[in-house]
C-alpha cells in the first residue's frame, strides 16, 4: 500500500523558513517523480514543485521560484521542500504527491496518483 | 500559463442523477488532462487521466471525454459518496494548473 506522510508544517513569521518532509513507502520511490501541491484555506489546488525520479530535473511555478527548493533522498525514501522568504500568501495545506511517471518532461504522465494527508503551513506574525 | 476554467462552480443534485462538469483550457492541451475528486478535509483522489482513462479502482460510473480545449467529466448515476469537489488539471505544459473546482452537493 502506497503511503505518503508529510511533516514539518507549522507557524512561521513572514520572511522565515521551513522545511517540509514526506516519508514514502509501498512503492519503489526512486522510480517515480514526486511533487508538492498546496491548498490555501477554502481555496483550490496549486501545483508548487516537481522533481524527476532521478532527481536531475526540477520545476517550479513563478509564484515560488527562487524561494522554494524541492529535493529527494532516495536512500531514505523521503521528499523535501525547503521554503524560504515565506509570505502570508504561502499559508496553505501542503500535500506531497506521487507522480505517475519517472520523468517530468513534456509527454509524461504527470498526474498525481497518490497524495499524503497534508501538513499545514501558516505564515503570520 | 494555461488557465483552466470549470463550469458550473457548484451544482445541486440527487442520488441517481447524471451529472456533467465542464473544464476548458485557455489553449489546446491535446488530451493532457486529469480529473480529481476531493472530499472535505481530505486529500484529492485521481479519477481520470489522459482525458478519458479511468484510474485503477475508480468506479465505472465516472467517465471523461474531450481533447484540445474542452473536456467533460460525467458521473452517470450519482451516489452518496460522490458528493465532493471536482478539479481538472492540465499537464501539457508548465506550470501545471488546476481548474477552480466544481462543488457537487445534495439537492
């Protein structure tokens, strides 16, 4: 059974940093791309980052580019999201999601077939 | 960025009804479209990918169609467990974008 367990959320002041972790089990972690998707309170879904199965490729939307860094440790079956220079608009539940493909390039099946339960990040003074 | 829109934003229906939700992309995305279901307080669940391919384990009352810019999700016979919010997502190009959601509630 695929399981994704996020941790690391919490309250942080504007301009601060936070690192989220996602422990994966039930599948061959290194063989799949991974992603983070967030959801602000009462709002819709926003894709935040993705990393290929090899870890060699990453991608971000403009809203977080230069502030967030996605990484993975295949030896620990763990995905990370380092978030710096946090803003109030980054307040959201952050979901870790498994991608259906190893690659995150055009033509790939870049859909999110398993999700964690989410971890809440609140940016407020 | 490709903008995704959905209609309606919400609908009320009864168990047994046939429900159709529309998703439109601001530019052509071929069949690079997925649908998700989300229940309150829970993570989204993948229903359909490649516009019309049912994810393993998803009931056959769910179906998807379309290509290019216009897509539909149909629930053929609404069940009590289907009351939820539905999102479309394009994976044709970066950044991957979701529609704003369609909430299906009980009439």
